[in-house]
C-alpha cells in the first residue's frame, strides 16, 4: 500500500509541473507576437530616423 501511495504522489507532482508548464507556454505564445511587433516597430522607427545606433 505504501508503494501505491508513492506512485500516486509522483504522478500528482508530475501532473502539477506539466500543468504549470503548459500554462506558461500558453502565456508566452500570447506575449511573443506582441514583443515581435514592438521590436519591428522600434526597428522601423530607428531606421526611418536616419540616426546611427551604437
């Protein structure tokens, strides 16, 4: 009975970690395109201004 309890605990911890990872990846999938758009806009603004960046 003790080994069954440990197996259930390990499965619960693995499911908890996987659930948190999936939520983090879903969040990053929404953040990444926004950051990409901001980076492109900043690049175009910097390029259009004609100044040389360091």
